[in-house]
C-alpha cells in the first residue's frame, strides 16, 4: 500500500462508508490531504483543511474496503498525521463523526481528541454528529 497526494478524482473511486459533502469544496486545493491506495483500490483519504491560522478541520474518509486492511491503514495514517501536524502547526484541530460510528469515536479519543458535544442534523445525510477537538 502506498500514500499518494490527494487529487479530487480519488473521491470518485473511494466508495465511502458514509456521505461526504462535496458541493463547492475543492478538496485538492483547499486541503492538505493524502490517499491510501493499492492496486486500483482506494482505502482512505485523510488530511486537514486550514480554517484560519492555528485552526484546522481534520478528516478521514474511509472506504468499505478499509476494514479488510485496517491495521496497515491505521499505521500509515498515524505516520503521515505527524507530518501534517508538523507542516500545519495547529493550536486546535477539530473534526466531526456520526454519533452512530463508535469505532471512529474511540479512534479520535485515542489520539487525544475530546468530544465537545452533539451537532443535531449536521451531516450531509441529516445524521447527528459529534464535534471532537484536540488542543496542542
């Protein structure tokens, strides 16, 4: 598996676990992002969108295939997240996760994120999300 710089067309092949908001966002130019890829299969896209100096919105979009290679993917993501932190130097990183996705909630908490509360009807599909944040 390799990590390549993200390009917008990667989203067309990801087959995400849950809906990704794409309207009006050029992820390629607005985000610092990477894609996990192997043999024509896209496993995850991860990165951060700078909101203003010192604050970033982080994201991790995973495919349905991610579960088959979860440990390998997590190791690569963890390595590259450190590079993103060093490059962006955030004071605060924030993200959201659907309230029904307890696996990703545990992942965020393991990385030092704190649940700041429920965001009702927040997701592109109308689902409730939790706001998580990490202060450095």
